[in-house]
């Protein structure tokens, strides 16, 4: 079968690497991909948001399956676009329809969904220009810190944790009246701050059944010791030591089962990944957020840890046959360390030559590309997050050490990576 994968980050390189290993995959195309994905298939110069162009490409190249990496095409309805077209309808698209993608595309929707299905989450209220004054009054009596969330997609920047009431009111005004995040912040969710330790749970749903993939923990802050500004993610580890059987059973019973059942009850045909951002408060799990895709850089540790054939899983998703399958995890620890451009997450230079990519990584490590592009003169940086090095070992310490050894032999001007991924588990 010919497969088309949409996206261009480290997540997509890890997915491409995994898809290309399947006996069901005859040709893999990645749109638009990066310099790393060309090791797994053929890059196609198409935007994941160009639904017409993607549809035509699928017809021309006899594509039998489309796998969607990022959220935006899902929130904007790529699945609905395929279903509305008689020539494309029979091609399974891995990812939810726009109605399911609202779990990520609208924080207000996801909060109401959790309320309807009694899924544990922070207490909240939603506000827009119609009940703006009520929102101010709500903030004036809200305990601190308080969390403000833009309702819509805001490129990962739409959550603000405010330490004072004055800051909260100023941000609230900026979001709703000042369109801080454009249309995405015309509605704002104000919620209680939960204090605990976070992890990322990945569920694959076929609309009726589900499988839980290996869990992961990502490291969002740019600086060591979790200091400094938020980024797209500086590293990840899997498995997560505190996610023991007792805790994961609570996650399954209180969160995953009611989520999958709730979607089915609401007639949302959800065939794709559900990424549940969970926080452990005391001994109990609460949902921080839903995403309608896999996480990045979590995918760079989750895919290597899965022994299953990914295309077989996706065929079972399309045929609603996930109940006959079990996930076979590699029991070792996998850690990924992300190398970023100097200055990231602020402004940074692109187009810098990268050396050291052709080294022998050994059997236990993998170099996944994120913001890279191939030119006639070599591979150049082309984004904030440039590369992820994932390594297997028996312990977090050894795995991070292996990735660091490889990164020490990679160079581009300004290269930076955290040396303490997984530090709290050492
Ligand atoms: P998001 O953009 O939804 O991933 O949120 C960004 C980050 O904000 C999360 O990963 C959490 O660390 C934090 N966060 C979001 N909601 C809450 C909350 N209710 N309590 C504490 N931290 C939160
Ligand atoms: N690593 C978090 C995310 O992908 O949103």
C-alpha cells in the first residue's frame, strides 16, 4: 500500500521511520517532510492544509492511507473533506473528523465534554465579550495562581498562568478585547491551577475500542532544571517511572474509558490518536488538556518503544478492529534530547549547515530530524527545534548519556540542548 504522511517535524520523522518498517508499506510519501524523512520515503512539496492538492495527489499516486501528524489539518476538517468526496471516501485517514478534533480545537468544548462525562479536570468558567464583566468579577475573587486559556488553537502559546489578580485581569482583557491570539482568544477559559506532576497519555481509538500506547513525559522549559520560557518540547522519556499500574488503572477507568465512550455517545466517529495531558495531583489523575494528535517530542520515544507494526494498527483503526490487538512495548527506557537553534524559543537564525549527522549511532540510538532541510550543499537548519536524538538503555541516566554522546559530535552554529532530560528520575 502507498501511504501519505502529513507534517514536517520530529514527530513526523519518527512516524515515517516506523511506517517505512511495515510490510504493508510499499511506498511512503511525506508532505512536506524534512531532510530526515527522505531516509524513509519521498518528500512531496504540498502543504498539509492544501486539501485539494492532497486529494489530487492521493488519486495520482494511488494512496491507500493518509496519516495526519499535526492538529491543524484535523481541526480544519481534512477527514470531512475526504469523506465528502466520492473519489477519496474509501481512503482511510488516520485522525478524527473536525467534530472530534474540537477536543483540541476548542478548550471550551473539551471542558464541557469532560463535564458531561464526569472526567476529572480543573474547575473552570468560560467567558467572551458577552459576559466580560462577569469574567472580571470572577477573576477578582479567584484564588492564585489562576490559569487563562484561549479557546482556540494558538500555536501552543494560548495558556497563561497568572500569579496576581492584576496580571490576570490585564491578560483577560488583552485576550478578549485586544485579540491577543486573534479569533482564538475571543473566548477564554478561566480555570483553577492544579499542582502536581504531568505526563502524556496516548490513546489510539477506532471509534469503539481503544489501545493505550506507552506513556511519556516531556520537558517544556528551555532551561535545565525546568527554568526559563516554554518551548515546543526539549526532550522526553518513556516509560514514566511514577506511572505505575495503580495510577495507570485510575487513568484508564476515570479518564480513557469515559473519553472514548463519551465520543461514541455523542456520535463522534473518532478514528485516530487522543493525546491526554494528565496531571497527577496527590495520587489522582486530572486532565489538563486533550490533543487530537501525537505529541512532539513524545512520539520520538513512543514510536521506538512500540514493537507493533504501525500500519497494521492503522488498518485496524480503519476497520474498527482494535479489540483484537495488544500493544507490545519494548521494556527498556527510551529518552530523546532535542537540539534547538541558538535563541529559541525567541528569534533564531535559519539556514546554518549541520555536521556530524553521518556518524554511526549504534543500534540503540536514532537521530530524528525536526527543523532541517536538504540542499545541494548539505543539510541546513530550518526551524527552532532542529534534531532529536533518541536512545534506549536500561535506565534514564544511561539513555540520556548515549544521546548526549551523539549530540556532542553534531555541530551547527548556536546548537543548544538540555543535558538534564529525565533529571528527576536519575
Ligand atoms: P497547554 O497549552 O494546554 O498544553 O498548557 C500548557 C501548560 O500549562 C500545560 O502543560 C501545563 O503545564 C500548564 N497548565 C495548563 N492548565 C493548567 C492547570 N489547570 N493547572 C496547572 N497547570 C496548567
Ligand atoms: N509535547 C507537547 C505537545 O506536543 O503538545
